[in-house]
């Protein structure tokens, strides 16, 4: 049986963008395709009494500076050369995460995910603005009308709620989170462990 690997993500987190850029290399080396599972990070935080690192460690001396240094190291190590901090951060990603649920299993799913990551963390667009979202979908040649309509579909809205709740039930408390079979790994700095676990289960 093939190893099942899930990536629980929300476009709101820059660390999920970094993970998204590293995942293809792991897939190529292991031959295992990651399943992208859309969740709403705010919902996860609420359910687990968690907060973003920006809030959680705001008053910790030297923590912000260290995180910045660690991010620069990760970017350099993995040659991530298009990253740009989003000037609208934090961005409410409810609409585009609902869109991600609508895209699940469709032939444009991967193109949609790539487009949204580029918009969020390379182009610095305000992806909470419906007009910006519509323009971006058109620009990337995605089925704009269908995707926007999907955002308003009660079944799609419920899908995001259910996916978020199921992620928490599995043990998740943030993002990026990975599951290799039943083994959970949190954070972009655990991607090497994720790869090793995939290899151990093959």
C-alpha cells in the first residue's frame, strides 16, 4: 500500500508557502504525491486555543529577530528566490480557502493552489478583496465564474468547516502540518523528518 501524505495548509501562512516550494523535491525523491488539505487557520486556532507566533511571542525579546534569521536561512537553503512579504499581512483567506475546497479533485486544483501562493507570497496582493481575487483568477486562466460561485455554495462552506474540524481531531493545532500515515509533523523545519518518515514507511 502506498504511503499517504497530507499537507494541511492555509494560504494565510508564509510557512505553508515555503513548504509548498520544498514539497516538489520531496515528491520527486520519494515518488509519493502529497495530498493538499485546505483548512482555515483561524478556525484551528480557535478550536485549540492557539495564537499566531506574531501574537504569541510579540513581547519575547530577540524572538522576532531570530525568526527572521531562521526564515532567511530556510530561503537560502532551498533557493526560494521569489518570496516577498505580503504588505497586507495578516490576510483573511476565508474566500480563497473556500475556493480551494471547491477546487479539490478538479483538474485545475494544482494550478489554483500555485496561483494563490504566487498572489499571496510573491506578488503581495490583498487576497481578502473579492475584486482582487476575481482579477487574479482571470489572469491565471482559471474558471473564475465557477470558482466564485463555489465560494457561496453552502456545501463548499461546510466542506471547509468539516476539513478544519477533522484536522484538529487528528491532532493539528496550526499550519503547516503534515501527516505521514498516522504520524504528524508540524512546521516547515520538519520537512526533512517528513521525508525520512515517508522513506521508512515505503
